[in-house]
């Protein structure tokens, strides 16, 4: 991952400054936090029944999960910086439900969502639910080495119980709700009253944890608009050398600048001694 621009509760003009015409980037702050996967408390406090587990062999984990493969790397350090900005905001209380999006495809939002969830779950007390709401191109389960499986879309379309869909990962305190079977009507499902009820219920039942929601770009689909109104904050992923200032302006106009709590400058140019991770994907039409 590239540099993280600390846009938490900062002025709109400062967000624009993070996308420079000459390709320059803001310099990240230093942090001394070490990453560890804690097994101190893996209990489930919500009233769900036991969540089924699927074994994930380490060899199947996507290389883009740098917080697993290279926990002491520069990339992982950047995710710790983002995590600490979320857990310890300068103003107000920590946002417990966070939507991850980007102006357009190929900017690495799923990569950021997964690594951020892993980093937060690696803290001492924090539990994380990672939801894949990109129903047109569900990706999260693949990053964790899981086969195609039922998930959110199946719950919304066939009323399958969440107890049968929530998956514990190999990382303590991290649970995944996969996107599920690719539906023909993703916009209708995610904007439905049932989806609103689900978000409300999950937020109530998971009061002791953070909810990270991977959503599609607003220029590709309209699903994110409905979800944005139900979360505490939105983190926007911008790609070095691709995202234009106008793209950032437009996404702020779509969601409202008060909703944008952070911006991640992804796909930054490599420098000697630095390896920056990325995740690439594309959208297609469901027939």
C-alpha cells in the first residue's frame, strides 16, 4: 500500500491536496506500534449461535494480505497508522462502522478493507466483522483463501440465517460475512429494508467490535449510497497516478464531506527498499 493521508476530520481542501497533479504524496507519520495477533479473548458476545468455522491453510492466503505475510513491513506499518487513527481519533468517539470505497475500480479498496480489518483485530481488545457488500464482484473470501460460498446476498434473497453465513477466520477476533452468490439485482438487495434492518441489527449486536464494509465504487453502482447513510464514517481509496482531483470532489459531493473520515493514497510509486502492495480487480455484467 502507498502512503496514508490522515484526513480524519480535516478540511476538504486538505483532502484535495493529497491528490497532486505532479504525483507527489504526503509524508506519513511515524508510529511505534507493533503488530501482533492476540488470542487473549476470542469469545463471541453477540447472541448468535456458534459461528461455523472453515479451515484456511496459510498457503491459500492471498499475497496482498501484507498484514499477515509481512507484519513488520512498511506496508503493514501504514495499516497500523490507519488503525490507530481510527481507534484513537483526535475528535469525538471512534467510528465503529466504516465503509470502504473508491471513486472507480482498480484502486485497491478490498485490499485495504481486508488488511485494515486484520490490523484492527490484531489489537488487544478489538473484535472485527468484515462485511463484503460488493455483491457484483465479491472478493473478500478469496483474499482469505476461502472458496466461493454463500453469504450476504443469500441472506437477503433467501433469508438464510446469519448463523450459517458468518465465518471465523484463522485470525482470532476477525469474522467475515462473505458477499455470497452473485445476484441479478444487487442494487435492489442492498437498498432494501431488509438490508437496513441487517445493518441496524449487526451494529446493535456487535457493540464491542468494529464493522468494516467493503462496497463497490459509486460510479459503477448505486449500492453505496444506501449504505453510506447507515455507517459512522467512510474511508476513500485513491490510486496514485490515476485518481483525479475531480474524482475526489465528486465522491465528497456524493457522500458528504462530514462522512469522509479518511483517505488512503494507494498504489504509490515504489522507492528503493520499499515494497507497496496492491490488489487489482474488474467489474463485469451478471447475465
